[in-house]
């Protein structure tokens, strides 16, 4: 019966998200490390992903004080979120999806103790299982991945955007995204925290506080000690430092729906950040939206190779001592243009385009 409870909770959590994770023993181990059996039983009432306090009262035998304590503990542990509904002005409690969601919140507080190390090790084991499953069922899974929506979109290093006669859309400029939000929070990159816990630190930056949250997610994260509130000026400095370190800005929308508000901007690298790393490990395709593409000028390029080294997508090669862009892999992030010492690369607007790149096939022993 106990094992059945954990499997039921795992199914509910996976269904909340848009990514069809397998229910493995390691996933159950992760959930058991995150919560008690009593808390797991409580989560079974989330037949709907979101419930208000009155709905929760009707579905549980807990008294109001016990229910409030349970909700606060689950929020402090990044298992559910609580935000005020704009339409009803009532607090709504939502079960977090596995990823993006519960996995990130497990390591966002930046702690490096034994519990976090255990969680990092469990997650590493879990994603190796996902990798093996993807590789075993590669040909069957790839068409299904193609039908899924991209989890994020890329916005370029702003100073290198070449607009010509067409204005850049407001929502494509990082600084304007910051200006549009009154509540901004800074939190630790869970990916880099996991790398530290596994003795495999990021190769691009020593910074750990570098993920920006906006609006309700920011308010929730500050209230429950996952993040700290910062000014717009500090947020812009965080993005600028990330750009100087060659990181890619990826924008995440609420519920992974591009028509909804923006929840976060992450600055990502291929060595430890989830979406990149899982692509290179053969777990998932690289699937994103962008509106830009890099264009090198062979008359200026001296073939120094810095762009080749810094491109997170490995989309640049040197041919005849000049940079050449594989446009099918270019995500228009602007890192190459930003770091080119000769200013030989520009970032040109293409209009919205969807990028879908198959992950490598990795031979299994």
C-alpha cells in the first residue's frame, strides 16, 4: 500500500507538467527524499492541479491550523506554490510539475549540505535512467517530442541586435522584460548547484545567483526563501555579467505557454544547465523558439576561433580560416557576436522560428 501511494503521487506530479517522465523507482526515491508519507497522502487530493483553501478544506480531515501548517511546509520545500488569483483575489495552491518546477526548487536555496547532495545524486541517477529510456526508444520518441511545444525561447544579447528598418518586439529585449516587471527576484541556478554537489562545477562562471524570477513566482520564491528581491538595475547587471561569461538567455513562460506572462529568465550553458545538458546527453531534442540568427562577415573575421569555443550550440566552425554558421543549429543568442573581438558577427532578425534538433544517439554498453 505504501509503495502504491508514492506511485500515485508520482503520476499526479508528472501529469501536472508537459514532459512525460517515466515513473521509476529512482523517481519515487526522489519524492521520498522530498516529503514524508503523510505529505504524500495529502498531495493525493490534488486531482486538479490547483485548489483554493475552501476546496482543500472539503477534501481533507485536517483542521484549519493543521492544513495551514501542511501547506506552508509544502511551499517551503518547493512541492506546491501558493499565489493570489487576480480574478477572485483568493489564494490558490498549485502542485508543482516535476520539471520545470519541483526539481529546480529542490536545489534553488543554494545549500550544500548532505540532504542536497543526496537529492543531486538521486536526480543524476534519474536522468541517466531517462537517457537510457530515450536511447532505447529513440526512433519512436523523436516524432512525439516534435509534437510537443518548446519549453522556452531564446532572447539575444541586446547590444548586438541589428534591426534594420524593423523594430525589435518589446518582449524580445531582456532589459525591457525587466522594466515591465515591478517584482524581480534573484535565485540560485539549480543546474550549477547540482554540479557543485556532484563535484562537477560549471566551466563558464563561478556565479550561482543568476536566475531571474518575475511577478507571482518571484513573490512566492522570496516569501519562502528560494530567492531574494532585487532592483531592476541589479537584474540588468546580472544579465550583463552572464552575457560576458558567454551564457545564453532563455525565457520561460507560465505553464510553458508562450501566450502567458513570463516567469523567469535563465542564463544557460551547455556543461550544466538542464535543457542544454539533456540535449547533449541524448535525453531530449533541443527545442526552442528564437527570432534571430548569427551572420559572420568573412571580410572582417580573422579566424581566431573564439566564437567556435563559446558557442553553446556548437553551431560554428572555421572553414578557410573564417567562421561559418550552421543555421539549423543557430539559436540566435548573440553570444558569438558579443564576444567576437573583431565585431565580425552580427545578429539579424529572422522573425519567429522554431528550432528542433535531434539529440545524439549514444551507444549503450
